[in-house]
């Protein structure tokens, strides 16, 4: 194992009824609470009513901040920060998925920081030497794992940049995770969120060191779990066991545990984020298009690890196969799984119509230092063209 330091400051409450049981106690130290949420799904499924009732019964002043869009924008962050300042908000309660949680993390900084948080913390990494507003989250869709980290992915529409930073000071103080809240997530989003989780695990697993290590062992078990649970949830969307496993798997992929001692790649995410900045596509679907093509490009750089993935994650028998053959079979098993789930496999399906724009998007992608093969912008353009 490589050296590491580990701390996760989010206190996590998992299970049916956790909001009813714990929310009032968790907001006890703040009088003015910002209730931030997305486009309205929580109003249809009763989560909003439940949260508002608990806050009202606890005598809180509730400041509503609705309308956080998928792929949250910097303009929305500034709108939330201005409202928080104007109304004297003491804590933020984000109710939703990755988009709501990420937007709330950035608001928690922008509401107290005197400068421009995009310039100082997103356009480049910064040092958070102040306390953001306290944040708590109620998770309503499984996928990003944002509930247990300080990561926030924000789109600057003006600059055409979508980028994520992970500041431990932004870790939610608490995360309430009731899997029954995810039952109303439509199939398309459930599948794309599940694929995002699998993608986080792969982006971590396919990076050095590759000697036997606990983080890779855990990642293999978790990847097998996501594949099993996605299949089960597609077969029966009401399967609580599958849905609750998917919710915890999403958190496990991004709560830093399987990243301990790993370099981590995340080149695919860096490419997908820029696609998102240009065409505002769904995050998990963007990854589903790119990841197998990216792995076809790089699997020759670490055939042993891709062969191990084929055997240990997909159960492909190794007998009679070369390491290279097995490595390729693992990547093709991934591509077949994406098809089986009905996820898209071309950029056209994501809504991209003009091939000429690909050069500009490729040129704007950041390059990962953790990849088995350090990409160039030309290679990224090749991958995009192949995906088109
Ligand atoms: O907005 P509403 O009406 O609530 O609907 C949402 C939204 O349309 C809907 N939804 C959520 N809970 C629901 C529900 N619909 C019915 N029933 C429920 N219980 O789901 C849709 C998608 O929500 P969103 O939050 O956008 O999805 P996701 O959780 O996939 O988040 C995506 C964002 O997170 C970023 C992505 O780039 C993207 O911007 N990421 C954040 C990461 C992090 N902070 O660690 C890591 C990821 O790699 C990712 O980049
Ligand atoms: Zn992701």
C-alpha cells in the first residue's frame, strides 16, 4: 500500500425512515435553514412535504432555494449565495442528487467568501482557510456519491468550462440516505446514476499501483455489486435490496475509501465534463459513451490489470487466453453491459449534432496525470470522433 491520510467528516445516517428520525436533531443548532432542491421531483414524491413539516415543527425559519438544474451553473451558485446572505442563512439543507449537493457546497463557500470563488477555487485549486456555511444533505438519487465528499462539479456557462474540485471543508456535516426516497427515480436516471458509480470505481481501479492492494480488492467487490444490483433494479424497480445496495455503493465509490493509496485516473470524467459544458448532456450517459472507447485506447498499456478486471469482475474464464485477449474481453464485457442497460453509445445519441465542434471540446479537456497513458488533446479528439 502507498502512504495515505484518511478522514471523512460526514456523519451518515442510512436506512428507511432516517429523515423522520434524525433531521430535527441535526438542524438543532441553526435557526435559519436554506432548503435547496432541484426541479420539483421532491414535491411530487412527498420528500419536500416531509422535510418542510419537520423543519416547521422544529420552529425553523425556512428559506427556499428551488430550481437547481442538472449540471448546476456558476450563475445558480451566485444566486443561492446572494439569497443566503440576504436572509442570514445559518445552514444549508440540500435535498436531491449530485447537482443539488454540488451546487450547495459551492453556495456554502460563496456565501461567506468575499472574493470570486470561481476564480479562486474552481478555475484553479485553492486553499479553503475559512469555514463554509454548514451543509447537510438528504439524498434522493444514487450515483455521484457527492454526499460523502467535498467534491462539487460546477459549470461556468460563460467560459464553457465544467470542472470539479474536492475541498474537505465542503463535506456535508451529515448525509441522510433513505433508499426508499430513490424509488421514484425514473429508470433512465437510475441506470445512468448506477453507471456513474461503476465509472468512479473503474477510474480509481485502473491506475497505479497495481500490486495486490486492499483498495483494488474492495473496488472489485463493489464493481461486481453494482453490476448485480443494476441488473436486479432494472428487472424489478421496486427491489429495495437492489436500490439500497446501489445507494451505498455510490457513496462507497466516492467517500475516498477505495482511493486510498491509489493515483486515480479520472481522464474519462475530465472528457465528459467538457462534453457537458458544451452540450449539457446527462453525466452518467456521457461516461457510458466514452469509457469503453477510452479503455480500448489504453488497455494495451496495462494488459495485466485489464485481464484481472475481466476475470475478477466479469467472471470471464482465463484458460486458453493470452493476457491481451483477456484484457480486450474485459473491455468488451463492459461495452456489452452498457448496451444491455440501454445506455447510449454515441455522441449523437447525447444530442451532439455538429462533428466540427469536437476539436474545440477536445482542446478544452484537462489531462489526467493518473492515466496509464498520458493523453494528448489529439488522442482525445480521436476518441471523440470514434464516439460520434
Ligand atoms: O431536479 P429534480 O426535479 O429533483 O429531478 C432530478 C433530476 O432531473 C431527478 N431526481 C432526483 N431525485 C429524484 C429524481 N426524480 C425522481 N425521484 C427522485 N427521488 O434526477 C435528475 C438528475 O439529478 P442530478 O442531481 O442532476 O443527477 P446526479 O446525481 O447524477 O448528479 C449529476 C451531477 O453531479 C456531478 C455531475 O457532473 C453532474 O453535474 N458529479 C458530482 C460528483 C461529486 N460531487 O462527487 C462526482 C460525479 O463524477 C459527477 O461529476
Ligand atoms: Zn461521475
